[in-house]
C-alpha cells in the first residue's frame, strides 16, 4: 500500500515520471496499473516481437504522444527492461523525459 501511495503521488504530480527498479515479481507492474486505473490513465506499452526495430518503436512513441498531446488524455507509457531491445530506445525515452520531445521523431 505504501508503494501504491508513492507511485500515486509521483504520477499525479505535473510532469511526473518514475523509474522503478528491483527484483522480478515484487509487484511494480501491478502497482502502476492500479494507480493508472484509479486515475483513468490510458496505459501504453509497446508490444515487442523478434522483428521489433527502431521504426516500430518510433510508431509506438508517436501513438503515445498523440494520446497524451493531441487527444488530451492522461497517458502512462509503461516500459519494462526487456522492451529496450536496442540502446537507442533508452536514449529516445531519456530525451522524451528530459526535454519533452524526441529528436527526429517526425522527420520525413
């Protein structure tokens, strides 16, 4: 319950972002999903496959940004460690969190 309240406080703060680290199976994902459901956030999590490359990741980021920016919904981009199949993915998420944009995402 304490973790849920911390997650709630952080995610409901303006510009709130969160990185949770720890052992597998301790309930991080469940706690985040619970808070997202409580606040009616749209949860977005990329579906990774063997052929998942940078192009698909860009498409997923565009979709997430559209939900949050254009559609005006509260959105939660949820990514687990196994979803960062390329180091570039982490760099793009870092840019999104630090600057609020992803360089070259909408380039032709």
